[in-house]
């Protein structure tokens, strides 16, 4: 845990490092501890997964509550056309209960 905090703090303050002979510099900036915690909470993958699981669980609870009550659907269909130069109109009503 201490290493994570030190790495986070070290990354927040700024550093330079070498890769394949080239030097890359992260600009130095001073941030507060609360800003470091905010950055860590945004970038920590297990925390992101846990937040997504909470959202999914909330959606499942909402769906389960919705399924406690009956549902109904009303459908209306109207057809118009001609057969052998005779016009026709067809209407259909459906009521579906679950």
C-alpha cells in the first residue's frame, strides 16, 4: 500500500525517465493529496470495475421490481389496397397481457 501511495505521489509531482536511449519528461506539477486521490480513483481499474458492478446491480434491481407488476401492450394495424380493382381496408386490434 505504501508503494502505491509513493508511486502515485511520485507520478503526481513529476519525473523523467529513459526508454531505449531517449529521455521522456513528465512535466512537474504540484498537486494536493485530494487531487492525487481523485487521480488514483479514476485510474484504478478494480475500483472502476466495482463501480460498474454497482450500476449493473442497481439496473437488475429496477428490472426485478418492474417484473413484479403485469404489463400490457395494445397493437393496431391498418391495411389498405386493391384486389382485382376492388378496394379493401383491413383493421386489426390486439391486446397482449403478460
